[in-house]
């Protein structure tokens, strides 16, 4: 199986050696031992710091989509009204997920190269009176970053829960859960946290817990069993101890570096990446850098190049970047500079390969 010395895919990102090492450790039974409960609670406390929240943060065993589905199922009944704010593939997709659960969904849709217009969202919310408003912070396929504070204020104005996917942003740019009035905040382990794709985390407000209790969804991905799991020392299932040990390492690393420094590092690397691409004549997506995410850069394919050929050329020289989905497939590629990949030296190597490939100084 091929490995790449210059990993710049937008997730799953490169996992550090010290995290990989804990997967080889034999721990005890996570549903019986006090040491595990202490580890879980320590990780929750650190997640609260990263997310700037006093809300509970559940840490579940599963890939990030478990958080997205579990949070929806935990607070929705058939017929509930959901206002989906969509500026890209995942924003539209969350609306489709809610519809599959029987919700009445209205989508406030925008282009894939822009962010949400708060006036349009507010008008739609006042007319629709939703139970839940959904949004995506970082639309990874588009490389855009949506405003959260304004959307949170609209949610409170219409007395709706506010559900936010910040899987690809939290840890790389400020995510202020309490300030932005986020009731359900969704996070995956494989993006900025630079872990295996095996943990799904959800920040849950008191309002959201009340709704979870009313709906009483009881599936594997349900939130409600986690509300009192730690204090009762009764786990919904046997947890992934190794993954929690890796999460502790990742969160300690973030907090020791200092969140302000981490955020600046991501912003600086993103700016460098975009400057290099533009210097090669590659057009950015979106055009406006003011709405671009610091964790991922999306760009048009170089003129005259198709994605499969361009991808093969980059990979033949050790660089792995990301393709795309939906209407951007075959047109826009992505560079993931998040977590362990948000370092100037690594991104510089990647930019050098792209420049060499498109200039023809290396084989295509």
C-alpha cells in the first residue's frame, strides 16, 4: 500500500507517532475501571477549553458521521421543522439527512463559493419557525468558513436549537460554543485533532439535553445515554480506551502550544499556501479569501489539467492532496493544512511539487 511523505489531504490527516504508539498498549476494561473514567473526564474538560464551553461534551466511539447522525436522531421526531443553512455539500447533506428522519426540512441554500447571508436566514427562520437550525462551520469541499455567532442569535430569536458541524474547523480556528449559542456542536477526531477516524464528539447544551430526554432515542449513536454515564459509572458500550488515550495526547498538545498560537499557525500556513498557488497562476476557490477557512484551501485545477492525471503526477512525487465531491468534482482540488499538516515546512514541500508538476520540470 502506497504511503506519501508529503500528506496534505483534508482528512484524515497524518497521525503523530506518539498517538499511534498508544494503540499498541493493552489497557483494562473501559466500562469497569476508574482509570478510564478519569481519562474520559480529563478529555471532556480539555475539549470544553478548546470549544470555549461549559456544556457537556460527549465522546463516542465511531467516525465523525456518528456525531452528525446521532445528534439529529437524538433531538428530532418525524414532522419536526428543520431549517438547513447550506453553502456547500455538507450543509445540503445535513438537510437531506434530517428529511430521511421524517423532518419537514426547508433549506436556505447559497452557492458553494460563498457563505450564509444572515438576513436571508433570519427571514426564512421567522417565517418557518423551525425546531432546529443546522449549519456547517467549515465546508471542507469548498474551503469556506461560515459565521456562527449570527446564526446562533437567529436560532435563539426563533427558539430553535442550533446544530453546528465544526468537524473540520475546531482546533484550527476559534469555535466559541457558548458565545455562539451552539446547542449541538459536532466534532470528529480525524481532522485538526490529527487522530484516527474513531471518535465522534458532541457538545450538548442544557436545552439540547431536555430535547434529548423528550425524544428518548436509544440507538447506538444516541446522546441521551451519555448524559449521566460518567457520574453513574455506567457506559452505553465498551469504549475505545486507546482512542481516548490518543485524544488526551492531542488535546494536551494543543493546550500546551496555546490556542492563540495554534490558530495563528493555521492562518499563517493558509495564507502562505494561497499566495504560492496564486503565484503559479492557480485560481483559488472561493475567490474571496475573507471567507476562506484556515484549515483547508480549495483551488481550481491548473489550466489544461484533468484531476486523475494531475493527482497521479502529484502522488508520483510523494504529495497527496484531496479531490472533490458533487458539483466541484473534477474541477476543484483541496489542500488540507490542518493539525499536524499546518506547518510551513510541509506545505512548502507540497507547493514546490505542484509548481514543478505544472511547470513541466518533473514528469507529468
